[in-house]
């Protein structure tokens, strides 16, 4: 079940303290209301009324205290419940209705937005999902690029002679998907990834992150680490409001299916040491060194 951490926003002046306490109480009441009534899919107006503030005030308060919107929190609770039902063999229709949604279409939109696949594809381990892959040269050995029609969904690396094993490691992540080798189709993605001249903020690379809610939150945090910087697992845990989850964060980092693009190589041990890397410590060192070189040429 989803848990929501609220930031500690202590202020020293009495007036500020009173205001902070009022804000906290409003957010607390909103969380309680949403947690108890999410099946009814309440409107933002109903949430705000329960919290004793206006809808705009609640939106800004919730984002400031909990880092997400009230609607996103309700969607996370809905999605979490629907996943549990689908795991227990419920139909997509039953999962949608029991989650307070009007029908499978609403559940489909929710899954596509947050999981980049339909409820049926998620339930069946990617069954019905077609993933295209290709082997390409990269600065870090052979790159295995995996994509859906929605964007890049996998990037792995292999040393000479280990390409098949690396591909098998990736395909186990979506065990029932259909895999089609497509070197020409994935070549433009490989070029976008490794040619720094094509790195343009106004034309971002589309990345599809397929994983659990917690894993995706960790991977989204990794995307925010600037090139040339590194953070610890505990830093990431604090960033996603789970300060005691450093070990779980480490596991999620290790499961990152889009290596390099989602820069798990920038995650270090607590003392700044280079900890384990799924594609090898040497490759992790090479990536950090390559990035340092790129920054040096700017």
C-alpha cells in the first residue's frame, strides 16, 4: 500500500510556527480524507472542503508538503489497489470497478500514464507488448537498445561474446512480451543517446520506465542528477520521502532497465565509494570518466 511522507517544515518565529501548524493540519486532513474516500474518486473541491481550504490552496499546500498533487496521491492509491486485484487474478473490468473507476478505459489511461503499458499487459508480464531491440556500438561496449512505440524502454551493455546473455537478462524483466530484432529501427535511438551533439533540452528523448511505483520514483529521481554530479542512496531515499529506505533504493537502482540514460551510475555508496553496478564497476567508472571529459570540453 502506498505511504506518503510529509516534509518537516519547522519555522522558528511564533507566527510562522502557527501558520505552519495550520498548513500541516490542512494537509493531514486532506490525506486522511483521500485515504478513506479514494474509491469514490472525490473531486479536488471535496478534498479542499475536507481540509478547510480552497482548491488552489490545497493544491499548492499538498505539493509543498508532500511533493505531489492531491490528485496524483489519489491516483497512486487507486493504481496500487488495482494492481493488487490484478495480481489476484481479477479481470480488468472488475479491477476498474472495484477501484472506483467508471470502467476499463479509465484504468487503462491510469496504467498507460504511470506504467507505460495497459492493465492487461501489466497483469500478463508484458503479454501483447512488442519490444524492438538492436545491438549498437557505444563508448561503453555493445549497447542493447530496447524500445516500444512510446519510446526507449531498455538500455543494457555487454562485453564481446556476452551479447546474448545481456539480452536474456533484459528480456526476463518483461517475461511475456514479444521481442523483435530491429537494428535499423533502434539505430536512431542509439545515436540520440551517445552523440552529445543531439542532446537538446527542447527535444528530450522519450523514455518509457516500466517498473513498480517505488522503482519508477527512484528512477525519476536519478534523472534529476546533473551530469558530473553523484549522490548517495540515502540522498535518493530522502528525496523520495523514504529516508529509511536506502536498501530498497539500492535494489531499485540495480533494477534500472534504462542504464546510462537513467543515470544509475551516478548513485554512490554512503561514503562516496563506487558500489555495485549491474553492468560492472569498470563500466561505471568509464561512464563517470566519460561524463567528466564531456564537461571538460564545454
